[in-house]
């Protein structure tokens, strides 16, 4: 799945589907998190989870997971809130 995502991300950048710097930075953060998890899977055979919130019932996670989730949230916000520049106007 990670490799398929990297192919999609490269295609999105090459085709210009992401038009603003915020969208591109969000994609970069997502790719960084995906690369971290992929490296764990290749080198260890599993993803190392290291952050556990003891004060609440929440799954154990790692920094790469945070990057993927926060990057995706930021990308969605940028895509749906940034105004498109119309060269006709």
C-alpha cells in the first residue's frame, strides 16, 4: 500500500493536481510518515509503536502515524479551503 501511495503522490505532483505550497507540504508530511512506517516494516518486519497515552484509552502509535494523520487533515483543509486562481479573471 505504501508503494502504491508513493506512485500516486509522484503522479499528483507531476500532473499538477496539488496547486499550492500548503498542499505540497502536506503531501510531503504524509510521505515522510509513510516512509517511516515502510522502513520499519522492511527492516524489522513490523511498525514500532512508541507513544502510549496512559491518561486515556487510546491506541499506541508512533510519530510516523501522527505525520500521516496530521498531514492528511492539513491536505484536506488546504484542498477544500484554498481559493483556486482562475487565469481568466
